[in-house]
C-alpha cells in the first residue's frame, strides 16, 4: 500500500449494529458507548432486536418496511463510497443483517458495500438440535422449577421439529440456514469486506465449530477473514470478559478492511490510466 493511501485510512462513517434476538436496550447501549469512543465521528445505528416472530411467522415484507427508512437514509447520503462497519450478534443479528443486505441489493443492484463486518457469536447452523438448544438458552429462564423447564424444552423441540418439517415439505429452507448462505454470498455482501469472527468454545447457543466452518468457507470464497477465540465466555459476552482485547480486535478488522478497499482503489487508478475515482455504491 502506498504511503499516501496509508495516511488516509478513514474511520467508519456509519456503524450498523444488529443485536441478538430479544436483546434489551441496556445491553446494546454498552456497545454503542464504546463505539462512540473509538469512532467518535461515526453515525451509529442500533437496529431493534430481532424477535421470535420474525424467525417464524412475521412476513418479510413487514420486516422490510421497518428497515426501509435506514436504507433510504444511507442511500441518499452515499453518492460515493460511504465507509460502513457492520456488527451482527448471534443468529438473530445475522438474520437482520442479511435481510438488510438483501434489501440493499434490491434497491441498488449491488452488494452491500461494508468494508468490515464483525460477527459476534455467529453464525450457527440451522439443524434441529442447534436451533432447539439456542431457543432453550434464550427463552427458557434457568430459574424455572425443573419439571416446568423440562416441559418447556420438550415444547421447544417439538415446535422446532414441526417448523423444519414444514419448510422442507414446501421445498424451502429454515431461516437459519438461509442466513448462513446469505452471509457468504458475494452478490449480497461485497467481497472487499474484512470479516471478523468473535467466538468461544464455551458458547452453548452457537457452537464454535459452526463459526469456524463459516469463516473457512468465507476465506475460500475470497473474503479477508480474521478470528478471535475467547476462553470461557458465554454467548455474546466476550466484550464483557475483556473489553480491551475485544475492541482491539474490532479496530484491527476495520482497518484491515479499509486497507483492502484502498488497495482496490489504487489498482483501479493504475489500470485506468491514472484517473482516480471513488468506489460508487
């Protein structure tokens, strides 16, 4: 990379933050506060947490209407390259992120031009066992009396099984598997992005093997991939365990993505005979 390009590495102008399913606002504000410290000039957009209804029966068109104002705002202000950083937590955040990227593709005909994406505790696979375990951990309070908890777990497993059988019967895929594929679809998410995966072997909701498999697939397909494995941390709790390490990794992924994008611009200038241009959305 040239000295000129290195000296002009920008911070993100916009940070899109997609929380985990049913995340509380008080949890999200912690991430927003840190982002304001590290990227003080960025516009930080925390999206509403994904609900169980959105994974099951709420129509995609209704969900798209809720995301459309943000899409319009970014599109109107982005005649030229707008430096975007994405954050997706768990499968719920990945679902909203993938939907947002799909809507961007429909609006512009181009993949979402993020320069870096942080996947925190995600993505996971959409098998019966994986989905059942994730729902057990997220919606059944551990304080419940054991017989009630076991009854609720049985109900969850039955419901997940019925859902998977139904979508297979109509020739479709469950939403978690669709999200898994979308996140590694270069027609939806720009290949220039750096992808950072934060995970832990102690995570019971999203298995680390799934995260590593997805990261390896992304790398094979052409994305720049960085991984950070925490020890002993629970689902979406890595930042709480070691804030300094967590945010150092986020910044590393961001600047790797910016460098990658900058290199592409320089190559286009050289190949184009010196007519410098910005990457249009």
